[in-house]
C-alpha cells in the first residue's frame, strides 16, 4: 500500500513539474482538430420521412394491417443503404460516385412502434443532397411497390408514401457531433498525450544508480 502511495505521489510530482507538456499537448490537439474541421470537405444533409401503407384488403386483419406495416417499415429501413439502390440513383443523376460511396451517405431508420421511416441523405452541396434525396425516395418507392406486388392484383401489399419531402439541406459540422464535445475530446486527448510525454521524459532523465562494482578514481569512474 505504501509503495502504491509513493508511486502515486511521485507521478503527481512528475505531472506538476511537467505541466507545460500537458498545456502544449492540449493546445496542439486543439490546433489539429480546428484545422481538420476547416479543411474537411463540406457535407449537407437533407431529411425526409416516409410512411409504409397497406392499401390492400385488410378487413380480415385484427389490427388493420398495422403490424404488417411496422414489420415492413423495419425491413425496408434496413435496405435503404443497399448498394443496388444506390447504383440506380447514381445512374439516374449521373453522379461521379461508386455505389458504396453513396450508400455511406444514406441513413434510414424506423421509428419504434410506427410504420414511419426517417431518412438522412448527404451530399457535397445543397442541390446534390436534395436531388439525391428525391431520386432515392422515388426509386425506393418503386422498388418497394415491385417487391410487394401480388400476381393478379393491381394493389400492392404495401407501399411507401412520402409524408415529409426532402428538407432544405443543412451543412453538417464536426461530423455531426456537437462542436463543444469535439473540442473537449481533443483537449482531453492532448492532455493525456502530454502527460505520457512528460512521464516518459522523467523516466529517461532519472539517473541510474551506480553498481556496487563501480570504483571512483581521480579523473573518472571505473
């Protein structure tokens, strides 16, 4: 217990004496993150909301088809970033992207307990984000209608209705995270790196004890 306390006390002394390392570490980390935030390519997000409707005959279903719609909403939300869907959107808009790149810009999720699907679609410019969102929803609705079609029936089992069209795109800052949180995280990382640096410096600078065989003679040590 005493050894642990002594080690802790020694570490505290090292940190207190090397406070400049911590300060410079935090400042350097903040400088790096600030530069990264300023040089990062702009990204704009457009939001939209869709509703999975069951237009077929649901008179014999206890809940009016609500459970079926919710289940389909969960399934189709998971398929929104399908590379095949992204490839169709790329062809429609002639975007200079690979399907995987566009898929990474698509985020969709089902609101629990509902048949609603929320979409977040990103683009390098406001116009690109909005056009991509519109093309995606059109193709997405067409794919759902095809998957839910019933042979001999003109009414699909389920369909996507856009209840909230693509919104005015807003620029995403700090990778979608709160700026204060990003700066605070960078400062903490800088402090930790500074603490590590001053600790290693103190260890390297600690004089090594002389061995028992060391003999002092005039003019040197043997």
